[in-house]
């Protein structure tokens, strides 16, 4: 199991012996650019310069060859989320695509979601259970999904019945009214299996075209622990049907100037193929830090699994560039969520049951929201030490295995 909160963090450890203040300033200015040049020189012998294309047309064109296109939904990253909304609003999108599968959707409520997206009279307070009641707290506080579902509903009202979009909920069908312990939560922790099942049943077996909006680690080819991530699972039976797009993670961050970026002259937004390029030749560790996961025996690890220690071009098909990495924006929490005392209290209950670190009172929660508003620009923090949580992670894994083997 790899907590979603880990995928957007980067471990930054640098120690420089300082002889004088002038030398320090020089090093701070020169070293990031030197590192970028070294990375490119080490891979350029076997990799060409990536060719950039206008992103939206390139993504729509991918559906001519593939049944599924996967994009990493932003997990609170405003630039990515705004881009996804622009893709969906493009008039050509509904001509190419039948379904949009989302990570932040509880499959328990798929019938309600279908009626809402189709334009039927469903109260917003009812349909919002789809994204507020998933296994992931970040979904319930997402501005993107509060906009996404009504947007798709509005788009459908402009389309003939045969061209209307369907939204598929990929998260396991957890009923939080029935959850009273961490063991209850553990029964719904195999999220990749749930996603793969939805994709196989609703999209691939019917040869429909779908946009997948999930975190990167659910999407990569041949990745994930155990049986693999969602795409790896379904590609055993449905190979060569999926085109995976990655963001740049934490690559090209911490630079002294915007002009020193490897992507300084790239147009925004742009898409570049990974195969055969120096960028695709880089390993996953250049983009993301090691994440926490458990093996089949519930031992906890904090390094990349063996099947992810490979070039990015083996894991993804293209890279999406949305502008300077050091100027990425964080999405604010919507006021209607932050001011909903009942729902915020319920979120605290869920996080406490799951043993997740964080606020334990509404006052602490409010303070986190206020503090987070001080700067909308993403600052990549130092990766915290998760070893104190290893026993809890292992116990959750054991509980999950126990509950799955117990006759229902």
C-alpha cells in the first residue's frame, strides 16, 4: 500500500561545505544547472531531444490509435486540474471519447452518478457523496471534482443522446456508515483491483473510448507491487490499448532561474513522446521519491519496487508540460467544504480510524487550511520519516489480508 500523500513529495538532501559566502552563492546558482546538463549528457547518447506538440490536439489524436488515454489527475495541483477541464471542454472531446473514469468516485454510488451525469433531477447534496465518500480524504476536499462532475453534466446537456459522456467511479464501494474500525477500512483497500475491474467491465470489453483520471502510480505500464497497479492488471488481457501520459513530478525543480530549466523554450501546454528521448531514458527516481508499500508478507518498504526501477519510457508513453515546475499552483479547499462542520467532523473520524497522521480536532483542521492559504505556489517539502508509521502500515496490511480470507 502506498499512501497517496507520498506521491507528490520529494526528498531534498544537499550538504555543501562552505568556505565563504561568495562561494556559497556561486554554488547555489551554478550547481542546479550543472546537474541538469549532466543528466542530459549522460542520456543524450541514447536519447534524442523530445519533440513537443500542442497538448490538447495531441491527446485527442491519441484516441485514434488507443481506446484508453490516462492522465494523472492533479491531486490538488491546480495547473493539471485546469488543463484537464480544458481538454474536456474542447468540442472535439465528446466526438472521440465515451467515458471518463475517475479515481475520486465511490463505485457504490454509480447509479446515482449515472442519473446525475445524464441530466436527471438529482440533488447536489446527494451526488456529492460520490466524491466525498471515497477511501481517499483528498477527494472529499477537492475543488476540481466539485467542478468536474457538474461540468460533465452541463456538457451532456449540449450533446445528442448518442454522444453523451458517462463518468465511471473507480474507487471501491465503501459505505462509511458501516465503517467502525480500521479492519472495516481494510476490506476496501485494494483500489487498483477495483479500478481494473471497472475498466475491464465498462470500457475495454465493450471497446469504448475512455479518459482515465488517476494518480500516476495507478497508471504506469508494468508497475505496482503484487499483482501490479490498475493498468498493469488489465493489460494482461487487454494489451496495447492504453496510452499513458505523465507529468514531470518533481523533475526540474529548485532551479535558480526560469531560463535554466531544461524546458525553458517549450510551449505551454505541450506533450512530448517518451520513447527514444533523453527524458524517457531517465529513471522514475528522477521524477518521484521512493514511496511506502507492503509486499505479499506485509513487510513495509520505502524504496521503489524492482519493476519500477526502469526508464520512464518503459512506464509511460508521453510527458505533459504545463509550465515552470517551480511555479506550480496548489488548489484551495472550497469554502463550502471547509465550512461544513458535519462533514469535516466525519473526515476527522475517518482519518483517525485509518491511523493517518494529521489534524485531530476541527480547530487544528481549520488552522491547516488557513496556513495553507498563505502561499498558493507549491513548495516541495522534505520527505518526512515514515518509519514510525511502519508498524501501523503493516498491521493494516495484516488486517486487510485477514478480512479478505474470512468467509463473508
